[in-house]
C-alpha cells in the first residue's frame, strides 16, 4: 500500500547496511582518543575498590604491566592518581611535595619502560590532606594563595619525575598562571598543562573519593566554595577563558555526559583541545546497571563515550579505556 508522496530524499538509504553506516559516520572514536585513569598504591595498601566494579588500585609492578597493555592497545595516555595511607596524610599535605612519594615513583616506573604513551599527573592536594579537601584550610576556609604555593612545588617534583602532562584539578584561582610561570623558571617549558578548568561540584565523584581514600570531608562539608556551581554555564566559560589566558594548553570538563552541553558550548567558543572526564559515578552507574541485567554494559559504555566525542571533546578520560580500546 502506498502512503502518500514518495520522498525524493530518503535518509534511511544511508542506514540500511553496516558498511554504509560506517562510511557516513560523523563521529569516530578510536583508542587514541582515550585516557586511562589509574589508581596507584603501595604494596601494603588495599587493592579492591568496592564502588568501582572492574577497577583496582595497582602497585608499581602492576602499573607497569598495565602501561604496556595500554600501549599495545593504542591508548593515548595514562592519568595517575595515588592512594595515600592515612599515616602520610596531614593538614599541610607535605607528602604531596615529597620527591620520593608514590606518584613520583609511579611516573618514573612507567617512563622507564620507554613506551609511546603519555603520563598525566594530578596536581591537587586532596589525596594528601587529612581533611580531604583540595587545599590548605586556614580559619575555616580553603586558602587560595597558600594552596597555590604548594601546588607549584607539587607540579615541580612531578615534572622532575618525568610526567609529560601536569593536570591541576584543585580549582584555585590563578593556579595555572602560577604553575606555568614556576615550571618555565625551572626549565620545564615543554611540560603540558591540562587544566581542570571546568570541575563542577558534582554528586558523581563519590567512587573516586573512595578510591583515593577520601571517604569523608573534615572542616567543610563539601567543595562548593571552590568547585563550580552546577547551575552555571556562563561561569564555566569564564573559567576556561581565564585558564587559557594563564597558559593552559588543554582543558578538562568534568563530569562528562551530564555536562555535554558545557563541552559543546566550550568547543564552539574556544579554540583549545578539550578533554571530557567520564567520572567514577558515571562509570559505576553503567557497570551497576549492567550487573543487574538492565542494560548491555559494553554498548552503553561505548555509546556514552561516543556522545562525549560528538559533543566536542578530542579526548576522554574513562576507567573503561582498556575495555573500549579492545572493542574498537
């Protein structure tokens, strides 16, 4: 039966076979688009992370094996995060500037393999403070300038250890300019600054905090005085513009899929590489739904990453990087 006028242009023609769907695909995701965040531990620290199915904290030897595996899969880079034992945490985050700390030893171990893979380090104090905040608390507030002074030294020792990319995630005002100036003074002109320019005060970070050993915050009940208000997109654009002005080479927008509109707006407004972070809560939700048989976890994970790429990100941090790289 004929239902009305036959359309001259039928969009379904380009959907009828897999080969033609691939041929006209507008968004392509490859392993080179992926950054694999890895939690690093000392041998005596626990490996299991109950809130992140399929993710473990790795010791140095396991990290080297993971790095080789990632390089073989074609993954672009690793982002390393330390699990710091309680005994090494303090109010002034002194372990963050110890040149022999876990993260520096982890960087050196990966670089010693001479792999064609980048190493990104987190420049922030929350894994090292006994209160769990990203800065130094003075008179009940996270102090901006006091925190930046420590961040400069933290970035310095990570650069000395061999990190290719330094990623400040603390959200202190002016820290990109301060770190860039300090690194240049120390001769680290070629170190890339990947700024967490847009890090919202999100509810999706819970599993990550558990993974780095920050199960509760002390002093301030949340991080809303320095992380972005989730209602604000104009403010996010101001953060990006400020970090570009201060010398950021790339930026991160975090979380990912819930803030795809921010990624798209940033892509249209700024000529700078943008990385999206599919954060721990996003990852855990997909894994939990898959474990209950409610969704196809692999397909849902792939779909969410393609959405982040389509929104305008050139790179994606995801704990599913090896799983997706194998699939691709």
